[in-house]
């Protein structure tokens, strides 16, 4: 074994034995009085150890003969990482004159499952997670750790699905790693933001402990974005038919409101489903069509859902109007007389020198024989046909990771590509990639010129709504790195079979800081909500129903997500923080079979006095104030 503790079996002072004979000889001369033990904090037997020096193999610790039988599982360099982290945090507290409590935890796989730092003055807790953890385990642990503090910061030793999830939620993530240096393991803390791939590493001893928690030297140079949690989108199979009801109000504080979109109520009939009342999300530059007609989504509709939010919405970008007889067969309208002149559904307003209807029936590629005949006769492609051909060409080459030179592609397809101006090319490529959502890849990154990426790519991305593309040049390092990631997504998406890919990342994510006056208005809006106290409920927290516990848990999750969207600088009032703490404790005490503590803390006593109705009312008030604040400043 390579690790031990110094002094006695109960010591938490770790050491790593040098592996080379020369290094061990130097170590012995420097520390002649050290005694080594198979410590309990290492999961060991508590027996005495001796260092063994070898010139022909690795030096190591060995048990002294006649000691107890040892069943220690981990004996390598990393087996004492939790003790090195514990000692590093204690040294850091002492260095900065801070008061805190550092403890290690056995989470089922040994005493080194996690290390916690509790900062009572800052009402904050740091968790160094060494053992593996899934999402459900994280939710349970986060609820337990947050019972007596306002914030819990998680640091993970390795990347995985859970770290990606927290990165997407918070806009940043904290990591740690250890490296061996002589008889020590030095602790490094890494910071990663949502729009940056490389992790910035700093020594733990160079970090600071403040009210905001553990701050690394690199944190000052990072701009942590305030992430907006986008809804999840699922494609709807088959045609989706709808008719609008523009007079019906959209629910207030809809979780599906988004920049560049408008919400309207509609009667929607998905394929094989009955007609349902639903919220429809349309581009905000699309004029609403007449409500007396029936329409079909032209490019496929998607179902929007959001974690912790009630209801759903239907997202679509283009639609066409059905004729009177088709509409009558849907059940959404009676048979209406045909108008003398058929008009297509209103099209989005586009900035094109030669406007083309953006809302049109589904573009169907002509048969192969027809294309060959057209090419043989030298008949130029129409603009819509050129869009389809370019889209097909790029999708076919995506699995190989191939890119296309624009001039070669234009020479191959001819008009209208060869005569396009720079602005026309931007509008053309926007239509090639429209509609764009998280499950698709931007195909325009597969096009290039002699210098690399197309110079018009930033303008294309800006029109498509890709965050962070505004103001960049095609040779920007950030744009080149983003385009490389997007090409990897295209390879995975269009491979046969396709592979799952993460959602698209922004090119850059500049953070927006609120002014001091804006923060005062935020606090005032929340305090006004909290002053409206609901009527006391006589029921106890322990007498709650499963449905009440589900509602409290979902609403608590929603409030915490919205506070994370507002950013780490958000200053919640004491009453807001206490409401959240009471909700966490209430969920613990209200669980079936949970014992009521004999010696209750003030927080536990308040949770037992609080009924589900009162708790839900207070959480609803905080959620409403936070939603109003987000809508105003974001």
C-alpha cells in the first residue's frame, strides 16, 4: 500500500510513501520520528505499518507482523485524497482567519466518499464529492445539506452527466483534482463556465474563503453567464392541425415565453389525437393569420415541456392554410365557400432584396429522373430547390465530417448560387438552417472559403438566434472553437445510426449585471409579496398528503431554479431564505415514517407548525416575484 496516517491509528494526517528508493532515503532522513499506521480514516485496521525500501521494485508500506487482520480495500495513491482535501481546507481556514467545520463522510464505499466544509458565518456549505453520484442521489443529498444553510456549492472530481446538468443549470461548475508531489497530494480547484471548454485550475492554497464561498484566482477573470433554462422539445409525429383563438388570454407567467417568440391560444389536433386546447409558440415577426381558417404546420411541430412547470406548448415556425374541404374533415371548421383567389398563410417578414414567401407548403424534392432531365436541359434551379439541394448535400456529407467550398458548391449547382450578393447569401443560408432548434446542427458550419469559415457565418448565426454570435468575425477563436463543436454534433446527428448529442452551446455568453437600483427594486418586489401573509392552516406538516408533498417539492425546485437564473449576485431577503429552509425541513419531517425530533431546533419547530397550504402560498409568492424580476431584466 502507498498511503498511511502519521502518529496513531485515529490520526487524519495522511502521507504517501515515495516510490523510488533514493526519494525514500531522503524522506527517512527528514522525518526520522514518524510512525505510520493503517488508519481508521483510510478504512484500515488500525495496525502499525513499516516503510519498505526496495531498489528493484516500488517502495511501499507493509503491516508489522502480528497485527490485526486487515480488510482495507483501497491502498493506492488516491486512497487518502479525502484526508489531503480535509487538511488543505483546514489550512485555508487558518490562513484567512475563517471559522468553519471540515468533515469527511462514508457514503457506502469507504470513509472517503465526500468532504464537507461548513461556513456558519456565510451560511454556506461546500461538498467535495469523491464517490460516484447520480441525479437522484444528488437531489436527495442537496436537500439534506441545504437544511441549515442558504447555499450548497458542489465540487466534483470527474465529469459526467450530472456535472453537465449542473453546468447547464448554473452556468458554471467547480471541479477538483489531486497530483502527487513527494509525500503529498496537492489539491487543485478548477472552474468551468458554460461557454468555455477548458477548465481553469488553481491550487487550493491560492484560493480564498469569503462569504461567497470558495473563490479561485481564475474566478475573477471568468464571466459566469446567467443561464436561461430552455424547455425540452419533442417532435410531434405526422401533421399537426390547428386554428387560432386570438381573443383567448395566454396564461400569465407562462414558462414557455421566449425572446423572439409570441404565445397565442389555439385548438390543436395532433395526428391520431383528439382536439386539445393548447398554447402555441410562433415567431414574433409572423403576422397572426385570420382565426376563421384552419392551418397545418409545414415543417413539423414540436411539443415543449419544462421541468417543474405545469402544462405544455406547441412550437412551430411555418404553416399553411387548408382549403375548405380539408378543414372540414379535421373537425375544426365547417365547409366554407372557397375564395376566388387562394392566398397562402402570412409569411414572416424577412430582409431580402427579392422577398420569397417563408411560409409555404412543404418543399418536396423532385424525383431523381426529373432532376437529371432538368440538369441535362440546363434549366437553373429555383431558389427553393437550391435550398433543398444545399441542405441535402450538407446532410449527406456530415457523417464523414466533410466540408464544402462555397465556390465549388456554387459551380456544381449553378444559379441562383453563382449570382448571390453577400446579403443574399446570408438570407439563403438562414433558410437552409431554418427552422433551427436544439436537436439540429447548424449545417452552415460545413461550408468554407479559402480563408476558413465563411465570412458571413456570424451574420447567419445571429439571424438564426444562436447566442453570442453578434459582433464576431469569422476568424474569431471563439467562433472557430464553436464551429468545431457544431461539426462534431452534425457528425453524430446524421450518422447511421445517429448518436445522442448535448444541446447546442452559445458562442459566448456575456453576463449582464444589474445595477444597485435594480437590485433594490428586486428586493422590494419580493418583500411586498412576503408581507401578504396567508391565513394560518391548522394542519401539521406530518399530516400532509402525498399530493401536497409533491406540490411543495416541485414548487421549491422551481423557485431554486429561478434564483439560479438571476445569478449568484442575487440578494434574497432573510424571510425568503428562511422560507426555503423551512420548506426543505418540512419535506424531511413530512415524509412517511420520519420521526419527530424530541429536542427540536427552531427551524424544525416552525416546519411542524406550518401547514402545506401556508407553505405553498409563501413559495408561490416568492416564485411570482422572481418571475416578474426575470421578465423585467432579462
